[in-house]
């Protein structure tokens, strides 16, 4: 069986991929994640997913390599990972009562053939009109500083949300499994 590599250090993506029950290894990708000037959120996420997957090809020349990236878009502005309490508080304050579109991109790179298959899965999240005290309480309990947009839907962040819409529930967490299954099948990787 072809070796499957998850090009990510995200524990969330690792947990999602494990749901498929197939053996895989994890490797840290090496790429600059800075958005380019004028680049849309979907294009940023797609480019970074591709770079993450392709950056590992030399280390794993016979593998299928998965890269994924997520960029949140609020009123035309890209939201990244906040990194700390202050930035997370600012993000959640700006998101209050708003709808954010999370663009989760996926790239599956076949290092043997050089072929890269890609998918982009949008997910809309409408936030409640929560208070500053609720933001503080959430951040102190959850500390979601490694999540784009500062709200982890797989945890207490769901209490900040009024509504969500999308086609792949795993996409909002960071790895669109429905799209990944399709790309793996297209590369001849057996799942069942």
C-alpha cells in the first residue's frame, strides 16, 4: 500500500484523519504561510495546502501527501490564528453577530507522479451577539489560540455560535474528510 503522509503538525487534523482508519504518518511541512497581496481567502488556503503537501515530496518520494489549510474571512478581511489572548479577544469581538466564511483547502500530492489534486470547502459560521464577559470566559477555558478565528467548534466555541452551514462537517475543524476521500479514491488509494 502507498504510504500516506499528513503534512501538518495540527493535532486536530491528525485526529480527523485517524477517523478513516487507514495507516498514516505525520510530517511537519516547510513553507511560508504569509498571505500574498490581493489574494482571496480561498486562494490563500489553496496555495498553502498545495505548498504544505509539495514541500514534503523530496522526503517522501513514493507517498501520497496531504496538505490542508484554513483561512477565515470576515467582511473581506482574512483572520488567521490569533496566537494569544489579546488577538483572540479582538477577533471574537469583531466576529460578534457576524457571519464568517471558513475556507478549508485540501491538496493531495502524489510524490511519485508529481500530480496534485485540490479541493476547497467553504463553511459559514454565524456568531451570536455574545458579551465581552462571555469572550473572556471562553478564552480562559478553551485557549483557542491555534485556531483560525479563535472559536473551536469541536469544543466550547460552539457556545459562541448561532448557526453553521456547509457540506462537510470535518472541514470546519480543518480537514475536509469527504473531499479527502474523493481525492484518495481518484489516486487509487483504497479506503474500504
